[in-house]
C-alpha cells in the first residue's frame, strides 16, 4: 500500500511539473513575437489593421498534453499591447474565416518547458508577395519571473 501511495504522489508531482499555466505560455509567445525580426516582419506584412490568428491545440482524444490545455486557455487579452492583434482561435473558428484570412493569417506555435528554460517554434504563411512563410525558433530563459530570449533563429522564405 505504501508503494502505491508513493507512486500516486510521484505521478501527481510529475504532472504538475510538466503542466504550465496559460499565462506562462502567453508570456513566452509574447517575448517571441516581440523579437525585432518577428516584429518587423509582422508589421510589414500585416500592419496594424489585420489580425494574426493563433491556432489553439484542441486535440480531443489520445495524446492530450498539459501544454495543449494551456494553449486552449489563451485569449486575445493575453496579447494586448503588440503592434498587431493576435486572436487565439479554434479549428472551427478558422473554418469560419474569410478565405484570405484563413490562408495567410494562421500562426502555428509550440512551446515546451524544462525547469527555467523554454523553447518556442512559430510558423506562419505570409500574405504579401514575394514572401511565402516565416519560421522562428527560440530558446528562452525565465529571469525573475519574466521570459527572455537567449537564442533565436528567424527565417523568411520566398
């Protein structure tokens, strides 16, 4: 019985370590979106009028991860203050968008955490010719409760 209780406690402890609240995910994504290369590309491509849609991770069934739940809890207020509007949306909401918005304005993102470090990857098709897509990979570190980029790679491919 004691072994079972220890296994149960270890499982609960490990799941709490791997889960990240939506605020942490939003903070990491905000830091990445504010990187000079990303900000320049988004401002040039979208300006201040066109929203950028962040795809939520609503994946029912096998393989749901705690980070997916955090993504699903994101909302537009998590991204206030950026030079452009970011709207977290579900797959169903994406299907309701005008074709031009659905084709070019969907930001795919992933974030992973390990202790006081995080990795983030961003990908989006760009609407203006001749650019085709933008991809960014980031390594972040939590310094005094704030996520800061310590390494980054941003590519814009025609």
